C-alpha cells in the first residue's frame, strides 16, 4: 500500500507516468469514467480549502467513484479531541482512500502510519503540498514541453509557501534548472530549501524586484502573502502588497513565459493579466484535477 506525503516519494519515472496518464485522461475522458466505480474517497480538510478539496472530489466523481467529505473541522470529532491517528483508523472503515489537509506539519504522515488505506497529503501547514506540485508539473509539461533547461522565478511568500518548497524539491531533480527567488528579506526561502538547490547542482539568486529578472524567466510562479502564516498582523499588512504582477511588468517578459499561481490570488496578479496568453493559473487549477485523477488510480492500483 502506497501513500503520498512528500513529492520526493515519487521517482522521476513515476512522475512521468502520472503526467502521461493525466494527459491520456485529458484526451480520452470516457476511457476513465468508471475506473473507480464502487470506490470511495474521504476528503478530510481541517483547514479551509476550495480548489484542492473540490479538485479531489471532482477527480473522484469523474473516475466514477464516490466522495465522503469533511470540510469543517469544527463539525468533526477532532473538535472533541479525537487524535489524527484515531481519525485515520476510523475513516479506514468507511473509505478506500483519504485526502487530508491539516494545519499541523506532519499530520498526514501520522494518518498514513495508522490508516489501512492510502493517504494523500493535501497540504500540511507550511510543510508539503505534493498534489499541488503534481498540478504544477503537468502545467509545465503541457505548456513548455519539458522539465529541464528552464529558468524559474518564484515570487512572493517564499518562506511559508509550501507550494514553493515542494516545487523546488521536484524541479531540482531535473537538469539545468536555474532558480530566481524574488521576495522581501522577511519572506526569503529557508536555508534548508536553498541547500536542496545547491546539493542538486543548480544555481539560484535572490532578488528583491520583479522587474530585475523578468526578461530571463521561462516560468514565473507567483504566490500570495498569506495572512494565516503570520503571527503579527502589522507585519502582514506591511508586506502583503510588496509584489504585484501587472501588464506593464510583462512588457519585459518573454513571449512564451508561463505565468503560474497555486491560487487563491488576492491582488498579487492584476486581473488585467488574465487576458494575457501567458497567464496559465486557471489552466493550472484544471490540470490539478487530472493529476489527482491519475494519482488516485495509481494509489488504488487501478490500471
């Protein structure tokens, strides 16, 4: 039985297989419409989510399966003090696979050690968000046609952004990747993440301005400054508008730039950018559904 807690648990071969299956689902949806008939996915979300939870649920429905959902921790037994371990054991009695989001780092790992069915980490605090990374990888592959020889700019909250950390982990395994880390000093990538880049033999630079490196980017990955990751409201308000992508800034960019964002956005990408052919963040959300479909099939060992 396999779980997915960290993107590094998937080999490069497995990642490429998931991309191929997801692409086949896009091209031949009817072929997959009953693959999970009779199977149930439990979505256990202990913090708010729209895209990830609905994406998982849509994925299972489109595979012909069913969904048991817990979208509000306050209405669950967790509010009575039930442990993650006990919740995992209990849900294993009712479902065939679990997708869990939790504000505490490591909670999905605890669940995986106690469940008798596969567990997918749908985001744990500031730690990992592997299925968002799968969505990111499919977006890169569909839009650029490759995973190597790319310059990737990551902009915004690089300190707390779990999507950024997971994407750096994943892309560091490919060849000739250059990272441009665009953030205020207070929100820079943690040292251990920089070490991942260096240990993989890639280069990175840290800059404070979007304009500074725009012209060299193949991919621009925008993130929001997340209020929920700050302990100090004053610090959040001071930094939240630091980095906003506008159409004027895109005048400096390559014609085939791919603009990505894990969503939700607040104001870090102007709505005018939505009309630019390089804006791929809503496609990215759709690609996430297809990758989650491919992952569910893999973990349930359905061909």
